[in-house]
C-alpha cells in the first residue's frame, strides 16, 4: 500500500470540498484517482492492499451516519 | 552495541526496534498534537499518524503509519494479539472486533479511522478477576472450536450477535454469524454455545 493523506469528516460538504481540492491525477485511469472516499472500506482497503488502487488522499466519511442506510431492515431482507 | 562515533543521534535499526517495543502502551513519537481534520496536503504522508483510542477500557496513544490497519495496530503496536489475522482480506472474520459496540473487520479498517473510538477485543470480554464472559464459557462448555484460530473472532461476533438481538432462532444465529468462517466446521457447536450464552447474557 502506498502512503496517503488521511482526513476524516462528519460533514458531507467538507468531504466534497476536500475531494475536489485534491490534485488531479495526470492519468485518466479511474483506479488511480488521487482522492478516494472511505466508507465501509471492504473494497477500497482491499484494493489498496493489492496495489490496484493507489489514492493520494483518503477521505473517511464513516462519521456521516447516513440515516437512510441505518434504517435498512436486514432481517426482513434476509428472511421475508 | 554502543557505538562511539560523534555524528549526532544514534539511530540504528536495533535501538529503533527497542524503542518501539518499550513504548507499546503510550507511543509519543511526535511532540506536536495530532492534526485532526486539518487539510493534510502539505505534510509528508509518511509521517506518523497519532491516534487516541480506548481499547478494552484502557487509553492508548499510538503514533503509527497511516496505512496501518486496526488489526496490525492492535497486534503489533498495542500488544493485543488476541484478534487473529486469517485472510487479511475481510473474508474470514477472524479479526472481528467491536468499534463503539459494532462489529467490524479490523483487517479492513484503518487504525486512523478509529481515532477517538472505543474498541473491544476478545481480551476485553472477561472480567478483571478472570471470570470468563458467558460467551467464552459457553464456547468451552460446547466444544465450539477445534483448532481455535477463528475463535476470538467468533466469540466477539457472537457477543455482538446477541446484543443486536439476532440470536432469536438457529436460522438468525447462522445468518448473522455467517461472516465468521470456521474451517474445522464447528458450526453446530458454535450455534449451541450462542444459544446457551444468550440466556445467561440476558440474565446478567
């Protein structure tokens, strides 16, 4: 995994601003975009470990606490 | 071991390792406070990242590489090797820990993401006097393991499974424990153990 700048925010607006202010990668490969949002992390961190994705900045948005996601009823989805 | 050259501070691999080992509890490699939420564009990303976390009701201040996963921070820096590294890719669940009461895969969580949070590992379940958590005792009573490698993750996950209210039937237990693999296939005994611990945990 390559080193990256890490930022964490609980505010959607500042997350978007941080993402927008990060320098753009010269290559057009979307896998090499210089900033990535970190939500669950199960895909991003896995790909970063494998060197597939190499962001220069990681913006942790786990603290956004999206109310609609919290309202999902997994039990009903699994058993109804 | 001691060299007598007069060229500034002596930073050999050996004394670096010794320093790291001696400072597992409270590592302070930086003399300035953590730069939380600062636009971290100027600083070198290789600089240590300072996290302050509560692990099993003890405070830990760790200055670690920003790439360090929570699992590596626990095992290599906090000295809590109970959480196991199985696949390191989030497939086996052996590394499951609780962050603010929610179970997470510590191998796919950055330690930096848990700054200021409350972490519970398998080491934090038993009481101070050594009395086992009802779930730990239930795993022993029901032989809910063979090799035991997945067990720390299974137990932490099982405690959360009961706390979430997902241990009402065998089907829900199996569904909500499905993130924890056991290659010894002790699943029937794990389900039995969770059923036993559930009643004790509710009584407690």
